[in-house]
């Protein structure tokens, strides 16, 4: 039978009667120091338990084959017209998408990057093939009025409708348009005599001879057909003109029909402005009011090496590569999903260095100065690395893409572009959040209390015995 006496025999903490113990000042002082040390170490351990630690590892990117990478951008091109600005993407797998418009918006800006209007610029509708006259008469017909810098304003403000073909003699498309334009001008001159009727005048401008005039009207592609309307809202002595670009077929019959439709709308200027986008199956669009363009939006690309291009593009115009200026300002460029400021702040509190390189090109300007010459392509080489932050509960807190950027210029024989080379790393950075378990915390607390108590006891015992021995030596006693 187990008795109370037998149970007491396993007592690890046998008590010594108080009468047999002795208190000392040194022991009291050491006890106070030991207690303060315990409190301090306990506070340090509690702080470490409540804090979150992270571990960083580099692993193979876990993205699946069907994943796409979103690219958000906002660029300003002070010398590239929205009329021809095109956003293209391509990759090493052979995928190539040209002139993306579904998720891209364009706004006309001036050379100071100031928007000229608050509305979005809508590009011309994508036509299958621009129709031209199949047969050209052997006899050359000269029916279009020749505009120069000296006479343009005079005649453009004199006629209610002035249609102008801005062309370059070396341009293939200008050469194909020339016979149709001259023939249509002759037909309309006969039907609407400029001196007797005076409602419409068809003319032409040679941009190789009248460069200043073409730049004033933001002509960047050849041929460019502009239709100038003499407005009724007079802003100066010469009045203010509404004008638009023509993107329709270029055969004689279509040109004549289009111009007659425009003339027919003249009795009601208000009606003309309302109907101008519906004439000849949306073949006309408002002409750009400035020579620059701000391009914003996003695209989705496969997670393989590729390129993002911004260039001048048209299936029915030619461009003078020596006159193209691809200077640009990068307002924003980032990859992956946009992170809210609150989420980013939470991440930075956890990992301060995360998020410092996800938009490193923001606010930078890349300007083609005169000393660089012509045919200059602006190139940016981006190396993109995925970073994933996992919380202690295996919850994905954030997934972001950071990148390094190296920019350069290159002379090209082709049309200059702004090119962003995208190189995605096959590795990803995995940041995992860790927190100590409660059992580990309790174990450390017990170790602190027991360790300090034991060490303090040993120190006090050594000190006490040393003092006692020294006293015996002083009294001459043997020990």
C-alpha cells in the first residue's frame, strides 16, 4: 500500500528549516540582480516570440504553362502622332500581335506633354485593303491646287471645304494616290468651280519641299489626306477650322463621292459636324491636334522572353525614318497585378526591401538629342524576377515582379521604335514568414528562469565560501 511517507521520498525539493539558513547582504544583492536579469531576458524572449521572421529562398518559377504576365504602362511620346502610334508585342515562340487597341488608350499631347483635349484619340478603323485605281491614264492630269507655306492659310480660310493631300514624291503610296487625287480634283473643279461656286478646293503639299508646313499640321505618314472645314466659331480674323483625316479608299470614284458628301453637308454646319464620323462608312476621323501621343493601358504576354514595341505603323502609309523621333517619357511601367498602397505598406513592414524595384523606370525621360543623329531606336533591356511572399498560414500575401533595366540607343536602317526587351528569369524568390511556436517560447522562458537562478546560486556560493575562508586565514585558523 502506497503511503504518504513513500510519496514524500520522491520529493525533489526537500525543505530546509528556516532556522538552519542564513541570509546575507551579498546574497540579497545577487538575488536582486538575478531577478532583474530574468525580467530583462523574459522581455527579450517575449519580443522575439511576438515578432515575425522570414526566410528567403530561390526556387524554380512555379508558374504553369498557361499563365500570362500583365504589363501596365503609361508612356508619352512628344514627337509621335497618335494617328500612327502602335503598340506591338512578340515573343520567342513566334507570337506576334500588332497595333493592340482593346486595352490601350491614346491621347494627343503637345511637345510639353500637355494634353490637347480631354478625350481619347480613336485610331482609324482597320481596313482590309485600301482600294486604288487599277488603271492609270497615260496622260498626266494636273487638277490639284499646289499649296505652299505662303498661300496655304489664305486659301484654306477662303473655302468652306479644303481637302489637302500631304505627300512625298519618293513614297510608294503617294505615287499610287497621285493619279486618283489629280483626277478627282479635276472632276470636282469642273463641278464646283472655285471662282464661281467656291465651296470646295482640292490641293496638295509636297512635304519634301514644304517641311515646315507639314510639321505644322503634324504630318508623319505619307500620304496624309486632311479635310479642313471653315468653322463658324470665329476665334481670329481668319476663323477657326475643324479638320479631319481621311482613311478610306483612294480610287477616283470613292474620293469624288466622299468630297461630294462633305459638300452636301455644308448648308448646316452643325449637321456636318455631327455626321462627319458617319460619312463613307467611317472613313474619316478627327485629325490629331498635336504631334505627340500619350499611350496608356496594359497588355498580357506569355511568360517567355519577348519584346514590347511602340512604333509608327500603317498598312497604307510610308514613313521617313530620318524624321522619326522616338523620344519618350515613362510615367509608369510595372509587371503583374497592381498592388494597393495598403498591401504594399504591409509587405514593407514585413520585408523592407521588397517593392523597391517594381517600377524603377517610372518618371525617367529618354530624349533623342540632336547629337545622336537620325534613325535612332530607343532600347530598354529588362530582366524580370518574380517575388512571392507566403505567410505563416501558407497564404500568399503578395506576388510581385521586380526588374532591372538597362537602356541604350541604336541606329537602325528601318523605322525607329521604342523597344522593351523582356527577359523573365526561370527562378523566383520565395519569402516565407515564420513565427516561433508557443511551446518553444515556454521552453526558453523556463531555461531563462532556471539558468539564471542556478548560475546566481553558484556565484553566491563561491563568493560566500571565499569570504569565509579569507576570514579563517585572518584569524590564523587551519582549514
